[in-house]
C-alpha cells in the first residue's frame, strides 16, 4: 500500500482538507477539482490555483526538501510581517516523491508582465515606480536579515497602494534567513542578482512583445541604475552623521527625511565623540509611519501609500475648517468631520465612477490624484465633479483629462481592470 500523504494545513477548512492530496497535482484536472485557470510566469515547478472554503489558494509541486525549506522561510517572513505571500500549508506525498506547498493567493495583485503591457514604452517613469517597489522590498528584506537569492520580475507580485506600488516576494526557494543580519557581501550579491534578473527579464519581455529595438539599451540602463537606488535608500536608513551638539536641529531634519520615506522612528541617540561633536544614530522601525498616523487619528487601516495621500486630504480639510470657523480645530475633530464629509462619500462616489471595480479607498486616492492633476493643468481647483467625470471616463473634455494624467511627472499609474488584478 502506498504511504498516505502528510498534511500540515494552517487553514483547515473542510473543502481544503477534502482535496485529493493523495494524487499528484498534475492529475487534479481529471478529478473535478475546483481549479482556476490563471496565467503564471515561467516557473521551475508546476503551479496551480484552487478555490476552496471561499478563498483562492496557490499550489506548487516541488521536491519535499525544497518545499519544507520554502515553507519554513515563508513562516519566518510572516512572523516578521514582511511583504511576502503567506504560507497556508505543506503536503508531503511520499508515494509520489514530491510535496505541495500551499500559499494564500494575494488578492488584488498582478505580475509585471500585465503592467508592462499597459505601460507606454516612452514613459520610463512608470517603470521606475515598479523598480522602486522592488528596491524597497529588497532593502526591507535585508534589514531583517533575509537573503532573497533570486529577486526577479517573475518572483515578485505588485499591489497598488495609493499612487505607489507595493512589491511582494512570491518565491522563496533560494531564500535564507540570517538572525544576525547580512554581511555587506551578501547584500551586494543579492543586488547583483537583482540587476541581472531584471535586465534579462525586461529584454525577454520587450522582445516577445515586439517593442522597438532601440528600447533595449534604455531598459539595460534602467536595470544597471538599480544598485544606486538601493544604496541611497540603505544609506538613508543606516548612516550616522556627525555634527556639533549645538546643531541639534539636524536631528529633526533626519527624522523628517525618514518619515517622508514612510519609516517610523523608534529611538534617537546622540553619542559624544569629542571636540564638541556628536554622532547621531536613529533606530528605524517598520515602513508604516503614515499608516500608523492615520490609524491613530481616524481608526482607518490602509497601506502606507494610501495613508500618505489620505493624510494630505485630511490636513487640507482641517485647514478649510479653520478658515471657515476662524478657530483652531483639533486633529480629532477634523478627523471625524473628514471621515463623514470626505472619505466615506468620496470613496463611494469614486468607486461607483470606476464601475465598482477594485478597492473603494484606492478609488478615492485615485480621485484625489486626478483632481490635483487636472487642477494643476487648469491653474485652479476643478472640484470633485470634474475629477469624478474624468476618473470614470465620462467627462466632455475626457481626452484633455487623460492627457493631463498621462503627462504629469507624478501622475496616477495606469488603471488595471478588475480581471487583470486577479493575475498572479
């Protein structure tokens, strides 16, 4: 008799448990399993998606030793709240000399290929946002002692967060967690892998999509510029400047720079080094400064990029209240008014303008960004009605609105249809 499978499931719903775990994954389509056909990038292993217990799960067939290693790494990344897919189970199939790694599907995510298809070839700033997201992810992993080992476009998923992108690690087969931190050599090696993989991935994709040949050198230049971006962000988080004790105003400047990058500050220390000078050291926490600030004021939990936009809208609303009343308005009072009069109705209307697709809060962030862009073009505030019409594509001057959005240096990312947001 064949040895039965060994199941470890962290979400033991009845439908998930009832799946034919004793059969090879490649045969599941013959057994009336609720598989969902979804496009995936190149992979060394068979990857399938299954719907069970009202959720979507990604299943990857791989050797048992590699599967256990990746499962353990993903568990540790989850424990550290790092941006990565969440492990949901591991099924060892000794009868077939293989194993199945189960992860939760990352809702609202998509692959680089889907984004690349919608990015205008002559607008590299949109690609730059993708690369910034990947650099931020790599820096965050390195800060927590994680060596990725295979950072590439195929191993990264993206979600929208305001007008930025959040990158998530989706493949940890080659990853290692070092509790004592990474050496400079390990970090540099990971960055080298990043550059090589991204350059090769972009060239292959551009070639398969028949992009103009003159685009290839530009893509290579963009890839080779990534190490400098990495070093700038790493140094901003880890430099220890020296200055005179009387120049303590520089401490506030350093904290503001980190807050602008989205990082919370846990501790600040000034250590005397002689000659009246001190060395500044800042202990940096997670990248959630704006999201935690918004949560503290309003109770609303959103991503860091969304929180940055919403805090700007909240502050503008507070200024408007103070001008109207001629009195100081507390942060709490302004927050309550903003939720009732701006966030909730604005999210509902913006979401409706987009046909109910996506996240209502993200729709409101898009509305605020479109309104700002059109107002910049017009030289005056165009108001919500014009911005809503442009957002939904129903404005009489829609072509002008789209031009303003597309040409602005910090304009919104191309809107991804709901069906594309389901791509892994």
